[in-house]
């Protein structure tokens, strides 16, 4: 619960009806009033915020979405906020994406995937950041293709998405694409995939990263090899040779 926004105190002490009476005001005060409404637990506060989604002012619609995302009755607003993903205002669309991302609303998947082709770069960035939370296994190839996106911020966001969505079935495909990337964050993610899913034999390939340009990649790959070697040493030391030449467990 915020006590102030941009230096203006949030009127939490007001009841819902008093807050509603304050909504006909300038934008700075409007924002803090809506924030106070988002902390109420009654239906009237929820319905008031929901009604603002139909306001002609896109900035008010954006604030309403953000506040609905914090309201205890948010899940009753899911369909209305999903409709806002088609809003003409990019500010409203991005607020809607963030709400879907925050609550991991898989129902928004189809529309957010379409927003990856938005003409607005900030909207595309928001859509990519949401993939970690709302994408499906069938989106994995799409995510890998975005590694070559023209937008640097998008390329830097994708390694985290891939690490979350990778599994035993698809990790090797991702690793093959990522290991030779010019992006050090992508190469580091490739090392992490290898460490998480690779067999002992496959992890030996981490030695290829020992001469990497990036210190984080070099450090991680060496730790990976040290870890594999430690496991092998421990397994060897777990037994000893008896006088008759056979092994016995300690």
C-alpha cells in the first residue's frame, strides 16, 4: 500500500463514497484517488474502477487498469482488461499487458502473441516480457526466432524467458541456437541450459566457453566443469579396493 504518489498523499482514510466524490479532478489527484480505491475490498470500489475503462481519456483508462490489477476483485475484471489489449492507446495496451503478466492470465495469450508484431516498440517489449508468464510450450520456436529481433531490449529479455520455458524436450534446440550468439546474455543462458539439462558427457562442452569474451560466461562454464569433476571424484572416493582386488562400498 503506497502512502503517496509523486509527492501527493494517497487518501486511504477516505471511505469509498468519499473517494468517488473526489474523482472529478485533475490527473495527479485522480491517480491517488484511484490508488486508494484499489485498496478497498467492497464491490462499489471495484465497479467504479471498472467503469473508468470506458472513459474517453486514455490516461484515466490506464490508471484504472493499473489499479484494478491491485484490487482484491481483479479476477472479475479479466475479460474487460483483455479487451483493453485492443485499445487504440499504446499506454492502455501496455497497462493491460502488465496486469495479465502480473496475474499470469493465460486467457490473454492469443492477443499478447499478436502484440509481438505491434508497430509500437515499447508495446512489443511489454509483450515479450509477458511471455515468461503466459506463453505455452508451442510458442518456444517463436521465442527462439525473436533472438534475432532488431530490438536490443527484446533480445536481452529473451534469455530469461527461454530459461523458464525450456524443458528436457526442447532445451537442446535452444542451446544449439544460443551457444554461438553475439549476445553474452544469450551465451550465458546457453551455459545454464547445458548445466540444467545436459548429461555429464554433454556438459564437457562447457570447456568451449573457457575462452569466451564475457567474464560471467567464463566463470559459469568453469564452475560447471568443476561441478562435474567434483561429482566424479566423490563417486570414486565412495568405494575402496579390497585385498582381493574387488571394490567395496564404504
